[in-house]
C-alpha cells in the first residue's frame, strides 16, 4: 500500500526501553504491515538506534501541545497513540 494512503500508529516514548519493545513487535506483526509507525520522542533518554528501520522518528516533546499538534497534523488517519515516556515530566 502506498505510504500516503496508510493509517498511522504513533508510539510516544518509542525510543525508550519499554516502548521500543512495542515498536519492534509492531514492525514484526503482519496485522500492522500496512501502517505508518511513528515514534514521537524527544530523545531525552531514548536512542535513535533503538528505532527499527522503516519506522519514522518525530523529535517532539510531549510537554508542549504545539509540538504534539505539529506531529499529528503531518499524519492522516491516526488509529492509535501509545504513550510510554517519563513518569516525572516537568514543564521547563
Ligand atoms: N523500565 C521498566 O522496567 C519499567 C517498569 C514499569 C514501568 N515503567 C514505566 O514505563 C515508562 C517508560 O520507562 P522506560 O524504562 O522505557 O524509560 P526510558 O527512559 O527508557 O524511555 C522513556 C522514553 O520517553 C522519551 N521521553 C521522555 N520524556 C519525553 C517527553 N517529554 N517528550 C517525548 N519523549 C519523551 C525518552 O527520550 C525515552 O525514549 C516510565 O513511565 C516508567 O516509569 C518502566
């Protein structure tokens, strides 16, 4: 399916320890083959290298609504957003 027609799943914190396992599982599962998988992460403690090939990294900070809006506006038909980031985030 052409990328422009695909639905999107966003995994916030997807470059981190816990959610990178979810991202990897999604890339391997045939049910998710036709989805754009997008990691939304500010790389505070996550690593680019944890993101599998074919998954898009959007460097955005969940503390800022406008950064979330920017990412959301880039993708059509967002089916799910998973969040697994820091449990002690403070607005700077
Ligand atoms: N690691 C564990 O064993 C464990 C167990 C139970 C619960 N948890 C919870 O799961 C969550 C994730 O834990 P983890 O070990 O994967 O942590 P992690 O630090 O490896 O991953 C967190 C990810 O979120 C990103 N992030 C942090 N703040 C962000 C922000 N403001 N905007 C965008 N991205 C941001 C980081 O860059 C990183 O990629 C935490 O809430 C933690 O308390 C972890």
